[in-house]
């Protein structure tokens, strides 16, 4: 993993603290809670390494269903590690253009955590 800490992320990633594009992990320089973000992004990076990064990124960008699954696995790992609450994870899930409001995100997260 190669960690990059730019002052700003490209406009496409506006509002996010970082993103993974194996083998690079890009995290805004002003982010101080690295541990939590690293766990989240490592889930994505492991999947990218397994699937090959370009197919993973294409599916992530083009498929809501794939993106939801990827984010549920990443936020689920953070919740299981006790790094964030399920409520905070559900709130975060509403920012990924998944068509989910907070309640639907909470239901999806609870469903994932109960079976994942
Ligand atoms: Zn993510």
C-alpha cells in the first residue's frame, strides 16, 4: 500500500476523506483519524487486488448494487471493529449515490451485519 496525503482530493471525490485505488491509498492531509479510514479502505484495496483494480473500479462506478455491497463490507468491518456506530455508518452510506435514505441504509447495514 502506498499512502498519499494531498491537501485536496479531485473534485469527483468532493466530500470524501479518501479513496483507494490499489496499490494507492489517497487520504486528505487534514484527516487525523487515519486508523478508522485505513480499515475501511483496506477492505476496498483487498477486493481491488483480488478482482483486479480496473474491473473493480468500473463496477464500483457503474453499478449501484456493487457499490452498495462494497461499502457495506467496508463500513461493516468498521462497525464490527467498534470504530464507528451503525448509525454513523448508515449516515455515511447515504452519501454514495445509492438511492438510500438513512432508514434504508440502516436496514441494509443491519441485514448485512446479521448475515455477513
Ligand atoms: Zn468505501
